[in-house]
C-alpha cells in the first residue's frame, strides 16, 4: 500500500505499475468531438469497474467503415516501458478487439494480441494481455476493433505495465474513510410518498429548504412539479413538520432553492421570476424582510447560455462566487461546472469553465461549495462510481478556479447503485444532507449522514452577533463586510435581521479578519477577529457592533489599528481601517475630527503621554497623506487618563490601549 497526497486529502491506493495512454496519435473515427471522442481513452479508467455505455469512453462512428474494415486507435505513453502486460478497459459491448500492436521509438512493432471478434456474454472489464518482456521499450500502442461484428464497443482506457500483477480498474475512493453511522432518513415530517429532492441546509444547520414534487399542497396542486418547502430543527434534534413557503417564492411553475447565504437572510433560487409569473432561464435572489421573503430579483449573468434542459446554481456563502451547471458550446459534453464572479449588485461576469479535472464528457452537476470556499462536492457519472451518478469531492488550490485536486468518490455508504444528487453541508461539517432513492418512504427522499473527519470541509468559525445603535441601544439594519488582514481583501458580506439586528457570518479558520458594520447615517465600525490559531470548527457568540450616528460628540474606537510594541509605528494591518476613515472624511467634507491616543497604566505618566500623542499623530499623518486637509484633524495624547476598562487584567489593559476619533465639527 502507498500513501497518495491529493492536496490535504490522504487516502490509501493500491500501487500498480501501469502507464495509461496520455496522447492520441491516430484513429479511424470517433463518435463526436466531445462525447465518446478519441481523447476519452486517455488516462486511467473512469467508467469501469461498473461499466456500461458512457460519453467518457472512445467509440468509433457507425457507418464510417467499409465492409470488413477494422476501427483503430493509436496512442502514446509518456515514458518508454519494457512492457509485459497490456490492459484494455472495455466498458461496453466487449468482444470487438481483434488485434493489439505495440511500437518502439525506433519503429519496432510487435503484435501481442490477435483474436476473432465475437459478441461476448462476458461483463465489461479489463482485457489483460500478458506476454514475455519485449526486446524494445514501448512508446505507443494501437487497438483494432471489428464494429461490424460487435457494434457499439466502447474503450475506457488503454494501459501498459512492466508488471505481471494484474491491472485492475478501481473506484477512486478515500481508502481510510470510515463512516461511523449509516445514512439516516429524515422521517415523515420531511419525506412523504411524493418526491422530495434538492435539500439545502443553512450554515447554522437549523433550517432546511427542499423541493416537493407534484404534491397536492403545491401552489399548482398535484400538477405542480416543484415547490419550495421548509423545516426547522427543533430542540430534540428532530425536524418540524415541513411547510410550503408560499408566495412570492412559489408559483404554479418550477420553484427551487439552490443555496442559502451564510447569514441565512438570502436565498438563491432557480429561474428568473417574470412579472407575468412565468419562469425564465437564469437565477434569482430573495432577501428576508420584515414582511417575509422579498420578490425574487433576477441575477444578470454576462453571456449566459444553457443548451441543456436541466440547470443547477450555487451561490457561495460569502456572496462573491456563483457556481452553475450548464451546457454551452464549449462544454466538455453535457452539463459542466462554471463559475461567475460578482461584478456589481445582482450582476455577474461571464461564466468560466472550471476545467477538465472536474468536468467530463458526462453530466457534472449539483455543485456545493463548502463554507471554507475551497471544498467542492458535486455529482457526476464521469468518474468511476457505484451507480448512475455519485457524489465526489475535490479541493480548489488557487484563485484561478481551474486548479483542483483529483476528485474522490465519497464511498458506498453515501453512494448507491441509483442516482445520488444534491449534496449540502452546514458550516460545522458534521452532517451531509442529500437525496437518494434507496430505502425511501416514497420516491426520492432526503437523508443525512454524519461525516468522518477526512471528508469534512476545512475548519471554519461561525460568528454571531448584533448591531446596535450606540446612542439609543436599538437594533440597526446594517450590512456586515468582512476582510482578511493585513491585505484588506474583502471576502464576503452579510445582512443583519431587519427586526433584531442579529447577524451570522462564517469565516475560514487560519486567518486574521476585520469585520465591520455599515448603515446609512451611521459611522461604520469594525472589530478584529484573529483565527490564525483555530484548527477546528468553532462558534463565537455575541460579537456586538455598535454604530454611532454621525453627529458632533460621537466617539468612534478604531478597533483595527495596530502598532509595533511600545512605539508609534503603524502595522500594515491598520491600513484598511485608516483608508475607510479617509473615505468617510472625503465623503463628509464638513466634518472635523480629533484623533485621541490612549494607553493603559503601565509605565510612567510622561512615557504614556508621549506614546499616546505619537500614536495619535501617526494616525493623523496617515490621513493627511491620504488627501485629508490637515486643518480638519487634531491629534491629542491622553495617556492613561481616560480608561474604559479595569487595568488590573490583561483584557482590560488591551481595551485601554486604543485610538479613537471624535467628531468636533459637522
């Protein structure tokens, strides 16, 4: 056994010394340029061991050959091999292979297999041909098939090996994964004799949205194919009786939720809701208001096209990335996964194909991007699996969105012989929710399974809090913006509940963050949250943000200002906060402010007075260098004279070491 590294995911793989074809050098014909094309023979088997007809295998085009002529394909291997074995993965209609020839770099050639084609009762599988080691190193190989005798034969892969160990086709699963629990049907409050599908669980894991098909309670009655239903998890861990969400999200046409934002206040819906009540191609966003869910707003996607009757979308929890499963002229075949980037309010860039490491000639769909923004779960029949479609997992390596780890099958506990689709995981990564037909109460049912550590998303932190009006202690309807430090890169936004001011954000562990609240007629305020040492899922409660109204006498603490120890040198982590103060002053040209520096009680009065004044002046200088007139800024050092907390604790001292600004003229 050997340990294979696929970008953070460790799994066991059987070491087989085999080279699979990496380039096609010639062929007689191909079914099409994408589906069942010649290049589908490249790489390891991705149809076997299950087998069956697949767009991800090579097939010659019927009618292209004359009577008695053989179809052929010739391939190259990346490294020369003193071969003793050929492995031909025949995934459909075996028995057509009549001849196999191997070639060397100096024009050597050897026929190592010759047979008469005949329709075979054998199951699809690997045709292993063993022979004495050849006197030359093999660089290419050719297969000859007789489609006249065995029509429709498909070849999944072609490999050579210097070993006499039998080459086998295996499903690429995480070998060390062990599920402690069997999958669990969510029960009669969720599942019925109708078709339940498309589960979407909220990041907090307490709310579940799904589709119920052709139910009498749907808006259009039993002829209504898709309506959105909703359930909440109650105290004992069970789910409440599901209810139809009603208008405006449900109509008499197809309605379905595709994802929910980190804060639970926004839903991405399939289709565009027209004013006449019709569903048009695309997707829409709805937001929770005081009166319920808002009328869905169409999302404008540049150069959007879908040539397939099916579609999936997924909006990342941070609201910046829109994944979709669509078919275009540039697709690898069937549905491919694409990503669009947010370019404005309800506006998205032209979809970008996320690459052939993920997308295949088969349908690749039901994307779910976990809360870490890196781990992708999706369904496909384009890789070796246990049934019609299986769940796979991959991780994104960089911001190109085309560089991914090799997809890994989630295993037979989750995947069945049927169709396994629509995977959803809360921020904790504790459970996966999905749709399956196995052991259902009716047709498709919704299940969940507890995830082992190895297939969980990377750790994230769920942060909850409230935004208050600092003057009257009333909740504020605000937007939360969170950024990484020190680069100030925005990584997401959330909304507060309009009634309570409560918010929820989800942050990938391992980074230092600033998160701030903004609202009309208030001064934005930020806090710092350092998660660089966090290594597992956690929840932080009551991170309150207090917004100060824009008026004379208002004091704002700059929480994300950092200095080197015992001096006034600003750290780079401070620049994002200071840039926002500069923008605020530029937008409010009549305002003048006092910058106040404060210390704890460590050290002498003279030292603290000097340090606090120097730090206040450093902030003032930064703002002046950013284009703010010096006459609008006064720097004052208060030393340890204006404490806001008890100096007897380190926490209290940290609160006293601060920089504030006060509006002195409006």
